[in-house]
């Protein structure tokens, strides 16, 4: 066997496999506001890409970028273009055609602001920069601060978000001004909504459809009473 033929696949059987835990023991969120934002972003992205079978979206899922190394990170929300939807205990990149997640979101909580939390954020930044994230967004829902970075070659470059920014990969519009709550919009212009707001909107649409149907049925009954066929094209 020549040195050129010693691919990772050829070498791998000689290295014993290790256990890759599906949990790091940390909670998904520290409070209701952080949880609300994580769920809202993740679920709205799921809706945006519902018809694309090769966009995988996950919340708080461990991502292992390199085989045989336990180095991992669990973005609050991550998006992977080029990988199928489906169940996973963790995202092992070598089992995913070595495709790294391209977009990561982190939602801050008060625990992120002490010394340990700031060190954790620095570790995440370095990890995402080193392992291929293309767009990285950090939002603090308490202090209403939004930060973002975009990969230029092999480094993160800060995004200048001056009231508006459209993600090149997601086509999601960020609307944010200093001291104001972030508002996100889908590519079709619809604002990101919570699960409750989505349910309320669906119920309202159903009520309007039922009302329109009842009105159409009443009109048809009146026409029949007048001897007019409501299904006729000529009702005059």
C-alpha cells in the first residue's frame, strides 16, 4: 500500500471507535425568554425550509466536527445545507459527508455574562470559526443587543447591522435598532412568530374560511329560492 492510498477510511479500522455522548449535561436554556427565542428561531427556520429535504435544522444538538476527538459544541440553533432532514442523537460530521453546519445562533442568558459565561462564548466563537460556520449570530434578549459575524476566507468578520440585515444563506431579514427588540422576517416577508402566534393565526384563517363558506351557502340557498341555479355561469 502506497502512502497516497492511506486515506482516513483505510486508517480508521486500525483506530478503536470511541463513545460520542449525545448530551453534554447542560440545559437547553436558563430561562423562559432564552427558551422562547431558541424555539421561535428553530421552528420558523423549519417552516422556511420545510419543502427542501436537504436542509437540516437542529436546536441544542451536539456537533462533533472531527472523528476520534471529543471536541464538540451544541449551538442553540444550527442550520446545515446539503444534509437530509431526520432524527439524530448528535451531528457527527464524518457521517454527514463531512459537511459542517453553515449557520449558528446563540441566545444569551444572564449566566453568559459572568466570567465563566464570557469564556464559554469565546470558546464557541473560536470553535465556530475554526470548524466552518459561515454565519454566526448572537442575540441578547435582555439587553437587546445583536451581534453577527460572516466568514471571509478563514476568519470571522463582524457584520455591520445598521437597522437591517439579510442573511446571505438563509435570506432571513434581521430588523434591529440599538435598544429595540430584534424582529426576524422570513424570505416572504412574514414576521417570525411564536408557536402560540402561529396557532392563533391558523385558527383565525380557519374561522374566516368557515365564515366565507357559510356566506356562500346562504347565497346559494337564496338563489335557489328564486329559481336560479347557483352553479350556473349566468346568474343574471
